[in-house]
């Protein structure tokens, strides 16, 4: 389970948050209609990737960085509290399109600290630890000093003490529940997890145990799914045998020669706006090393969007999609 506790915040923390939230409220009122309660009985304290954060009340002015963070908050019905999104990996799924309509886009890439602070957030929700850097939205300690709370998706923690090893659906569901507590949407989070558990339990994995290589990105060297991250979790749930399952990593660089040597039954291709599935197929078909692979010749490809391939609310649907696509091969 995530490291989560409730306790009364220290006086210093309460004062800092009160100042930060008070300063932000002047920038514009937040609609009162929401899926959450804004008045918890006590503070929420979380050990987040080794950084402790304490919230006296749920955030009111949230910036999301990466698609997975935006989509999680939309799934919890918190769109009225998102004042900006950034660094998305493509459009949101149709089911969230109406909720996302009108949310300002700060940047299509990783925004600068200046651009992020300009919208006066009280909370920044990052999909990767690397989002919080001098060249990005700012370092966590600096932002906390300004009264802005930061939070990294726990599935993306890199410190061995906090990194899921391996990532499981229980980890993903715990992350949703923790977000529900942080953002004051406990009931919505519990219902979402219950629905997704039921959907996952109803899926029937492909029974053929086909070997697969998960090709995420890279041209000179493929960046592939390894043995403990989201690719491994999704392939296993769909009934695929991960060719790089023995590699103790989430993703890793491989070589085209190694992929050709494995000669997998199936290639899982991950598409993003700057690196589409069509681009990957063209590369595989023109590369002398991979063009003779049976999976390339016979076009035994299954595909996912990048945002659906990272830990998040789309993962159960990703497994269902993989199973359906495998059934059509």
C-alpha cells in the first residue's frame, strides 16, 4: 500500500498552506460543483517518492503534467479544479473529452517554472519525477518553499525504496485510492477501483502464450518493455510472454539484432504524436535487420497509445484492447 497517514498538520504547515491558498484564491474563484469534499477532518500526509507532503485541505488550483495525471483527475471528476495541463501524450479518451474541454494547456511539452507559476497553482501533479527540475516546472523543494505542493505519480518513483517492483494492478489501484484521499474524492476513487477490478477480473487472457517484444521508442536502438514496469504488467495480463521479462527494469535499450534474434510472435507498438505506430512500422519494414522477421512480414502488430501504456486509469482498457487485437491476428 502507498505510505499514507492522517495526522494534524503542524502550525507552520497550516500557516504556509493558508498563505499559499489564500494568495491563489484571488486569481479567480473555483466552481463549487465537484466530486469531492473540501473539508477533511484532519490533514493528509504522504511520503511521496521520499518527499513528505502534508495537505490541510484538498488542492483547489491544480496543474497536471503528463496525460496520466490529467486523466486520473478527470476520471475522479475533478476537472473544475484543474487550472492547467501540460506535456500531454495525445488527446484524452472520448469518455473524458467533455470534462477536459476548456482546461487551459500551459505547454504541449514540459513547461518552464515561469510558465507554470504564471497560472498560480497551489498543487502540481507530475507524471514523472523528472518533471520537477530546474529546466522543468521547478525543483520540489523550491516549489514547496513558494507554498506549492508537488506530487509525483507513485508508480513513477525511481528510488528503489519507492519504485514498484514489480508494478501490479494492485499498485495502480492503490495509486488511484491515494489520489482520492489527497484530492478529496475518496468515494469516486473507491468506485473507480471497484469498477476497474470487476472489468479486469472479467477479462480472459489470450491462451496461446505468444512471445512479444514491446517497442516503445527509438530508431537506432529500440527502447523496449522490460520485466517490472507497466509493459510487463499489461503483457502478462493479456496472456503475452514478454521477451525481456528477465531484465530487471521498467523499460530498457536493446538492439535490433537482439530483437531479430528473439524473433517474437508479436510486436507491441506504442504510438505517440511525435512517434506514431505508422512511423514504427515503416522503420521495421525498411530496417535490414528487422524487415525479415516473420512478425514484420506478416504484420503481427498490436498497438497502444503512449498514455495508455503507462501506469494509470487506462490500463485495464489497455489489456482489453490487447486481448481483442490478439484475437484478430
